[in-house]
């Protein structure tokens, strides 16, 4: 099953300055204890709680409930793209206006019932189904298959940044151009076999290994360790916004700063 890059289960995080990086607490301690998913959009973080309630949080940590309590209790996938929040709920695709929290169904009901992972790229949604087949969805809900059947069967993670789709397959990182439908290996074979989560933003891939070590990778596959080994062992959620990495540890939100 594809690992969603917004949610990881790794375990013992101590925030310390390392490699000129420091971690800053955002908001109050424990504010994020019930959060199960988070994305960044328009300078804000949007998160869903265990009970299905949607929240909006600004860069200072001030948050507000969006819509009714529990309105997103069936959300299985959460994506931010082009000023909207996109969710897959009970196999159907929905688009939510973050300003008003008004949502509407997009496309036909249950067209996404087999979707395992989804990302936004260049104004379109790209999703991988349980069969390993890749699909492209326009904002009006019309979709088409991209590439051959089952071409992404071995994909364990899916992200989008720098105009490309990025997947980790059998421990190796691949870059896919959806326009040319060409893919290529990036970096060394098996180099990502210990990766448990990644998030892409502004042409950078942030990734965390099983032992809690953070890495930063550019589009050419050059990577560097960020901070001390094992620094992120207790992190449960990661996302990135405006070139900054945000994490949730022990129910508290932190961001990385230089």
C-alpha cells in the first residue's frame, strides 16, 4: 500500500539546533494532538482531526474551525491545489473552498474508490490506484489514464514538485514527466529503501528515514542530511510551506528555521 507522505508512524524526537537549523514551536503545546492529516495552502495549514473536523492555522499558530464539526469524517485523502482543498471521501472526489468551507462533489460518485494516493501538479490531480495505474484528473472531475496499466505497481510513495511526479519504488527514487510520460531513476539504486515519508515543495524533496533522520534532496538527486541523526523519531505529520518544513511531534506543531 502506498504510504501517504502527509502521515508517518515513526518513533523519540528531541528538538536541537543542528547544521544551523533550529526548530520553533508554533501555537500551544498539544494543539495538534488529534490531527490526522495536514496540507499547506495559501500561507495557511489545513488539517483534519480524528473526528473529521477541518481547521485552518496561520503562521503564528492561531487556528479556526472550518465548516461544521465532523464534516470531513469520511476523508481518506487530503490534497491542496490551486487555492482549493481536495478530498476523497467514500470513493468520491470533493473540492472545498478554504475561504467559506463550502464543498461540492467533483466528477462521478465513487470514481476514486480504488485510489491509494493523490497529489496536485500544474493544476491537475494525479492519482495511483490499487492496480498501480496512474490517472490524471482535471478540476472539473474528468479523468484519463496516464501510461500503461499497472506501471506504478511498485510505487510506495508519491509526491509532486518541480513540475514532476516523484515516486519511491523498491527503495529507488524516480522522476516522471507526465507531459512526455517518461520516467528516470534519480540517485543511486536502493538509496531510499529506508524512507518512511516524504513531502515535496519548491523543487525540494524532504524525507524522513526509519531511524528518524531528515534529508533534503534537490531535483538532480543530490541529498544532504539535515540536523542530527534520528532527530525526527517522534514525528507523526510533515508538510512544507514557503520553503519551510513543518512537523507535528507529541501533538505540538513545529517549523524549521535557519
